[in-house]
C-alpha cells in the first residue's frame, strides 16, 4: 500500500466521501419520490454508489501522472461516485437540473457524453458536484462524480467496461467498430423507447 499504511486507514479516510455520496443519493431519492407523488412517474430506475477502491485510485494517479500520495487525492473528483440509471433519455437532463438547483450543491463540471459520445461509443452525462460535509474534522467540501445514463446506455457501458475499456490486452479494430455499432443501435433504441412512452403517456405526464 503506497498511500495508506493499511486498509483501516484507507477506510477511515474515506468516511467523508461515504457521507457525501449518501447525501447526494438521498437528494436523488427525494427528487424521484416527489415526482412519483405529484406526477405519478418515477424516472430513476436504480442508483448505485461506490467509493473508488485503493487499487483504482493508485491506477488513476499513475495514469494521470500524479505522485501516488495522499496529497494527490485532491486531484481525483471521482473518489465518491454515483451512477443514476434512468428509464428514458429525457429523464437525465431533467434529474440533473433538479439536483443542481439545490443551493447546497455546487456544480464543478458537466460533461455531456450523450450529445457528444466518446470515441468508444460511450454515452452518459457526467456531473462533478461539490457537497458540504460536516464531520469531526470540521466542514469539508467533498467532490462527487455522478454518472447519469439510461438502462440501455448502462447495459452497453457495463459490458464494454470489461471487453474494451479496462482490458489491458489489445483489442482489434473490428471489435472496437462492432462495439461502436452496438452503441449507435442502443442510442436509436433509446430515442424510439422515449417516443413510444410519450405516445402512450403524453397526456398523463407533462414534464
Ligand atoms: P471505473 O472503473 O468505471 O471507475 P476525470 O475523472 O474527469 O479527471 P477521466 O477519467 O478522463 O478524467 O474522466 P471521464 O472519461 O470523463 O470519466 C471517467 C469514468 O467514466 C470512468 O471511470 C468510467 O466509469 C466512465 N467511462 C469513461 N469512458 C468510458 C468508456 O469508454 N467505456 C466505459 N464503459 N466507461 C467509460 P474510471 O475511473 O476510468 O473507471
């Protein structure tokens, strides 16, 4: 272990990050619940939360050429991460707008890989927000990365994650092209599903 002496030191250091992720998760659950109550529609399918593993922290510091030290943790904005899986494409912008309206959340970065997919075909909306956490050390401002995507985008990203994104072995251009083709089909399916939903529920849900 280069950054922490043992696993307990890592786990303890991550406590404010866990609190920050919990705070954002609760806000998202409240937004979803309110929409369900007053519009009869729950846009969030699932929320996943994770604290970056020590191995993944060290790998990212090496990849970004930061010294592998405790001081470099401040350069990583995705130590606390949430993945918000929505039903339809329109839900994504809507949920993100409702979240960043909160006065105690400060938007640091927004990357729209939905309108501008990555070269790999990856689609998601990424937000980095800063949230205040009150703990024994005092007031801390903790960054949280939130990835918002549809069920279909999540299916592609979860499978491609191991096939290509995290694969250390070389992957042929043909396979990369096939993955891009799947991403395009998934994007079209998302649009079609959105249209089908609107045709069926147009009069009921107005947001
Ligand atoms: P893991 O294992 O998923 O946690 P930044 O974080 O902004 O300083 P970076 O790493 O260039 O720099 O940010 P990017 O590419 O905007 O977002 C990084 C995260 O998005 C990744 O986290 C993945 O979760 C996801 N991601 C980005 N590109 C792809 C892709 O092509 N395929 C898949 N499946 N996921 C992608 P990690 O920490 O790299 O990995």
